[in-house]
C-alpha cells in the first residue's frame, strides 16, 4: 500500500476534522492550551492505531451483523486502558481533559475508520492509517491550541513548557508557558466556548479555500495542457 | 433537595448548556440543524434517551459495578447500555407508539454516538449525583440540547440567505454562527440562585 | 436460531476478553492512582493549614446541618486546626475547595480543588498566576464576618469572588458549630 498517499490523506486531503468534519466536540472543547491539545491528540492517536490494528486483525472472524457492537467494545476497551494509564501516571492531563478522555469512545473518527477502512484492509495498512489519521487530528488540535492560547492568553506552550528556570518541559501541567505578550491584552473570549467554534470555523474555511485554489490550479493546468495538445495537432 | 434540583436544571439548560459551554453533542448538533422541525425531532429523541440512560446507568453503576469493585468498567458498560437502550426504545416505539416512532425513528440510531448521552452519564458519576439528581440532570441536559439545536436551526435557516465569502460555504459558516449563538449563551454565565 | 446463539457467544467472548484485559490493567494502575489521589489531597490540605502534620476525618453526623455544602471536615492531629472540603456554586457550576481553619477560628488558607469557572476570568481564582495567589492569600486571617469587600476580589469575576467569600464564611460557621 502506498504509505505516501495515506500520509497525505490523513494530514490534508482527507483530514478527519477539516475535511471529513467528524470528532469536533473534543476539538473545540479542550484546545485551550498546548498541553491539553497535545495530550488529547496523542491519546486519540494511540487509541486509533491500536483499534485499527485489532479491528483489521479480527475482521475475518467477526460476524457481519454484530460488527458495530464489537467495534464499540474494542474501542471502549482501549479508551479505558488509556484513561486508567493517564490517571495513574499523568494525573494532571487526566484532570485537565476530564470527561473528554472516556468520550473518545463515541468520537466518530475511531468508529468511522474502523467501518470505512480497517474492515477492508490489511493490518499493516490499517496501522499506518491509524497513525496518519491520528497525526492529522493531532495537527488540527495543535493549530487550534496554539492560536487560541496565543491570542487568548498571550502565551505559548501553556502547561507544557516552563521558562522560569531555563527551558524545561513540565508533564504535570504546571508550566506557565512562554509569555509572548501580557495576558491582560489577550482576547480572552477566544479561550471560551465562543472561541472554539470561531477558530474551528475559520480554520475549515482556510482549508476549503486552499483546497479549492489547488483544485482550480490543477484544472487550469489540465486545460492549458489540453489546449497545447490541440494546438500541436 | 428542591433547591438542588432547581439549581441542577437551571445549570443544565442555560448556564452550563451541553452544547454551548460543554461542547457535548456537537456532531448531531451541526449535522441535524438544517431545518427547525428535524432539529426539534432530534432534540426530543435526545431528551428521551438521556433521561432513560441516566436512570438505568445510575442503577447499574450503584448497585452492580461499584459494589463489585468494577468501577473501571464504567465506560464500557455505559456505552453498551446506551446502545442497547436505543435499540430497545426503537423496537418498543415501533410496536406500541407508531406515531411517535415515525416522528423520532430516524434520529434514534444516531443517538448512540451522541457524546451528550455518554457525557451525561459519566458526569452523573463524576458529580456524585443521587438517583433523582441524575435523572433530572439527564432530562434537563436534554432540554438544554433541544433549546440549543432549535434556536440554532432557526439561525441557520436565515444564514442560508446571507452573503458570505465563498470559502465559508457549508460547515465554516455554520460554526461561525454557532459561535455567535454561544456568545449569546455566555450571557447566562453569571446567573445563580442564592 | 443457531445463528443467534453463535452471535451471542461471539459477542460475549469478546466482552469477556476485553473485561479481562481491563481488569489486568486496573490491577497495575490501581496502586499509582490511589497514591496520586492521596498525595494530592494531603498536599492540598497542608497548603491550606501549614502547621498541621496529619489529619483525621470527623464523623459527618457532627455537622449534619451543613451537609448540603460541606463534604468533609478533617481535624489536624497536632491541634493546628481543621481542613474543610466544601462544594458550592460559582459562576459556571460547582466549585470544590479546601479551606484551612486555624485554632483561633480564622481562615488559614484556601485552595480550589475543582472548578468550571470561565477561563481567563473566574479561572484566575484557582490559577497559579500572581493574581490568583494574591486573591487566595487575601483570605488568610479572616473570620466568619468575611464579605467580598474584605478580600482582593478579581475584576471581571465578581460572582466567583463573592461565592468563594461566602463559602469561607459558611465553613467557619460550620467548624464553630462543631464546638
């Protein structure tokens, strides 16, 4: 299978959030700091990859009629494992993301990939699909977090980076981030629910603009090539 | 007790609205809000399932999972209960209340993956609500969802006639208008019963 | 009919496998989760009542009149005072807070454990920013007559500030009622 194509699909042309427009609840809810965004993105990436591999491994032995129920059980299993591990070893992330970790179960990305991709493809392809789709999701979360945090609070890397005693990474979510400008001048509204909807809306609009532009370019190029051919003839 | 219930209801409907302040149930919210009447159908179906799910999940959690020390199976158990419940409700309505079934039927299967439903049962556990509080939270959370989706659907019907940049076509303009409705809901955020 | 049985068996088997795996993971993580939570509580308690060493929980029957707002009262074993865990409604939902009360029935410190206040405004009350710290410090030494005017209230988060002040007054009254 062509990994390169899958990579491009996951990150750009078939990005789960920007193009397929699924899994938006968490995208808008938790992207208020880089710490949350990165944590959520990586959690989804891990769960998605594991589920993809398991689903495609058992795809031939599960009966057609109850496949969705089985997918849900497998997904819920992995989500609970990640939830328990986070509670035990990165409690700050667990409390910051709260109910959105168990809610990955109903995140349409995972069940959607299981149904649309893993059912028909080999374990290897599903593994890469999980990684790239997960990366695509993580990238969107990162962009949203960085934009909302920077414009809303004037910091970069909140919770994850601490610069008071030299640059270091904090896994307990205590770092204040790099201060770009004083939080008093930040558009605080961007860190509120309003900002979640608005940022995602604008991000998808930018994506649509870019996709349309590249499609038009291709069209023009094809047209030009065709005309050239006609002239030659 | 009564005070508690009023404060939970007011919180779930207005102040901590499931969609506009907690972001639970955004997928059906954005997907099913093209027309006011579909939005209304979806909202009613959600109230129904959220109330039932809160009650049943509370009972199962309190009397089966917690006493057996199986609290770690909560997420798995809840999602299965919700899926089974939705199926049961669907079959029951089909046989005994066909008129309601024909109105809600198409929305019911969609509700299984509505994160507001799983969200409400998980929040019930997290907030240590008792049985009555859980059911009230479930139902009023559903009412909050209904309010949000109906209001938003009527906004969206107007937006269709608006003149916006081409690249905002479809989802983006929908999200931007949702942002403005969320802004309106922020006005409730200072409300409190003393 | 045979098919139904087969489907049930397959579904049941998969559920059983998943549950078994979860059980195993739970065994591994149970210890660390408990330690984390205990450490967190202890740290929060010591932060609000600095001279305390260890704590003993008081029987809830002793403060039954305050049951709706107070979750837990613990007394410091060395007589430094009490730590009370209280839940009350803030601007955006409930706030859970630990309040230290010294032996003179004055507030020794507060720490917000859980909240859902508006980020950027009410959130400041719980944050580790300079503003949040000075807000919480302004409660130290206050008695049950505390109002929002006695503290360094947060601009733009009047309701949160008021709610926290009211909760501290309520906690001191509850501890006084213990006798």
